[in-house]
């Protein structure tokens, strides 16, 4: 299996490296499209029947493993395929601006890494576990690390990439420990062996170890610190696939370790409570910091953390509901979590594509240097508004549907008396998250696209190429389809939830299918009414003369662009609440309250995460310390280097004689 994988990787790399620079994107597009079509075909087979087993093989450490696709894997393959095709298409216009700046080898390496990331994510969700899973997981980490390093000449990019690599390998060590624990007890490291492990040992230690390992990739609090650094550093199409898809592999792993046939009672309740509390803290932490960011991509990165929290809230409610004896609550929570995984991959991909459009024209992602972009980039503005409405969970788009399902589960838990405290807590937390999300994305859209330009660069902006717009239309179509026809989309989602929870999907489908049908009719009617009103308005104003004038300044006649909300002033109230969580970096000086006629000031603030300084900086000091010791060995004398080599061979000989090697 690994030999064939290596051979396929070499062929793909050769194809990309050999074609001319301008056609490398099309070579990558062809490969990704073929892989996506094959994955979608297998996914359809899995949805229509039982698990599709592709190949079996024996691994060096954990015995027999396989590549197989069940309904959960099929759902993940659909998510990966749609986002991958959109990403590689979008990359053509984005990377075009770098063709003169970077060498042909650099562009080839980028697209090779992009294809490798797509394939490795598919291998992750198809692997039965053990060595093959860890192999694909590590391949995914290395590929994404190389993609982050696209602009490696920038110091902040190198720092973010190294931070990401270190954090991912810490998580990888936890996964290795977890699979070794599983193998020692159950005799197999496949995910299915967790059932045997549960029969012979306490499941909680294994769950915690693997939960930390998968949570590192998912951006779970407090292991999220790599995410706000990596996404702003990476190209926007890379950020889109990492945030929209790659972090979901961490959630996929968490679902796998919760998928135990005989798991019930106190153990299931404890696991559900861990997931629920982790989701609540992650969601609140992420959304608070998202609302306070003044950089477009950092805001979107923290928003990804928030959405991971929402998904985990759904998974936690599902586990707690099943433990309390309510399959209905469990199915609602699981269906909502699975659908939100799909939804987040769609609207977050669109949002990062929009951010890429802005960056390619403005050459910055700082909100306070923008304003009024809707006049110069109208299609991007419409697309961004569309995705913003979806991520704010507002009807008639898809985000509303998935969060509604989670709410239905929690309200049923309250009404039926199953673990009322946890359902009420989930309702309160999810409501708080939803309110702050609206604040965060109202700030993002209004500061960037509305108002007056804050710099001359805005006036020089033009709309991006048609291929990038077409790439954005791919997730947009699915967003609209899920929002307008949720009663049909829920059927395959319920099939996956049935497999994961070992419940009967008809319980949940019969319960909320009528609600979703009614929602569909209302959503379609809403869209029709809005379109009709727009047509009537255009018809009525066809012969009117539209005049333009300055914005009313409340009697003040010297209005300028500085007299409008900035990103900082927009979220000032929330900042006062979240101040204990932050460690701010300030450049310049703010206007003092006593300055009646203030002179021009330069003021820039960055809201840093205190967890970053607690957990994310230690490895920097460790690397500096190691570097100091290593540098002492650089004496510049050949005889010293020969001595070091001889000492190495002596150590190897001694270890071999002792039977260690």
C-alpha cells in the first residue's frame, strides 16, 4: 500500500513539475478533479449500501488494517471533494500574482503539496486506524506545513509555520500513545477495536489521550493557539481548505472514538460531558476573540474555533441525550453536529476566498485600511454578504438549519426532562455564541465593504477574475440548496447519525422532518418575496433621476473618512468584557479624552490570546536553548567534526552489542 502510495505521489509530482509554470494549476486541477470524482463515486456507493472495503494490508507495527468507506467516511469524502475542487480552481487567479515573484520549482512544490493535502485527508477518513491512519495524518501535517510556507521570505510566515508544525507533532505524539494503548489491550489499533478495549479496560484514559490528539488538529481550546497564526500567514485558498476541511479531520477522529457499540450509562455521560464543556468553552473563547480582531483573516480563524465549539456542543448533547435514555435528543444533536460540519466547510471556504480577493487587491487584511470596497468589488461584496448571513445562522441559508437541529435536541431535552441542566446550559451558550457572531460579522462586513474608503488603495481596486468568482459559486450553490431544501439534505445526514449512534434514524427524521419542510416553504417564500420587491423597486425607479451627495453629518460640514467606525471602535463594548482574556499589543497612542482638538495619531492594537503566551511560547525558548548548545559544537575545526562522527559510530556499536539496535 505504501509503495503504491509513494509511486502515485512521484507520478503526480512529476506531472506538476514538468508542465510549464502557467499550466501547473491545470495539472493540479486535473488530478484533484479525478481524485474527487473517484471519492464521490465511492461515497455514493457507501450511502446506498454497506461499508465499501477498498483494500486490506498488513502494517509493520499494528497488524492488519484496511482502507474502507462507511457512511461517516463518505460524508467526509463529499466535504473534502467539494472544497478541494473549489480551492484548486480559486488558486489559479490568486497564485497568478506570484508567478513572476517565485520560481517554477516554488510553484510546482506548492501545487504538489496542495494535491498531497487533498489525497492525505481522504486517506485519513478512509483508514481503519493504526499505522495507516498515522501515516496519512503525518502526511497531511507535512503537506499543510509546506503550504503555509508559500511566502517563506516573510518572518511571520516562518514563525506561524513552525508553530503549527510543533503543535501538530505534540498532538501526533498523543495519537501514537493512544493507538499503542489500544493495541496493547485489544490486540488491534483499528477504530473498531475500541469496542474490545471498552470490554477489558477503562475507556476514559484512552478517550482523553486521543481527544487531546484530535483536538489539537481541530483547534480545540486550549490547543487552538496555532490556528489564528497559521491562517493569516497561509495563502487564502490554503486557509480555506485548512479551515473549511482539514480541521474537520480532528472532529472526525473525535466522532470515531465516541462510536462504541456498547457505550452507555455513566461512561457515555462522562464522555458527553467532556465534549459538551470543551465545545462550550471553545465556542465562547473563539467568538469573543473573533469579534475583537481587526484583521480579516484572524477574525475568520477565530471564527473557525467558534464553529468547532458549536459542532462539539452538538456532539456533547448527542452523547448526554443517549446516556439519559433519549434517542431523540441524541439523534438531533448528532444530526445538527454533522450538518454543521458540512455547512462550515461551505461558508468558511467562501469567506476565505472573499478574504483572498480583498488581499490580492488591497495587499493587506487590516480592516482599518479599507472601507467602501462594495463599490469597487461588487460581486465579492455580494458573495461575502451571502457567506456572512450563512455563518451568522440566519435564514434562509444553511447555517440556520444545522444550529436549529441542535436547538431542537436541547429543547426536547428540557421538555422531556432528560438532563435538563446540561440542555439549558447548551441553549444559553449557543445563544451567546450566536449573538456575538452577528456582532463579529456585522463588524467585518461593514468596516470592509461599507462606509467611505480609508486609504487611496481602495479607489484602485477592481473586481477579481471570473474563475475565482466561479470557484466561490460552488460552495454558494450548496449553501443555498441546504438552506432551501433541508428536508432532503437531512436524509443522508440522518443515515450517518444512525450509524454513529446505533439509533434508528426514523425517530429523528419523523420528528423534525415536518419542521424542516415548513422551514423550506417559508425560506422559498421569503426569497420569492425579496426578489419580487427588488424587481418592483427597479421598475418603479427606472425613470427616476438619482442624485448623489455627501452623507449627512448631523450639522457638521467638515465630515471626513476618519469620522466613521473602525474595527476597534465597533467592538469596544465587548473588549471591556473580554479584557481579562487578552494580552494586547499596542503600536502608537490613542487620542486622549482631554484632547479637544486632537492632532493626528498613529494607533494600532492587536488583541492577542493569553493562552498563546502561556502555551505557545515555551517551545520558542526551548528552541533557542537547544540552538545555543548546538552552536557550541560549531568550532570550525575539521578534527573536532571527525571526532564527533567517530563518537557517533562508537555509540551505535555499543547499542548494537547491547541488543538495543
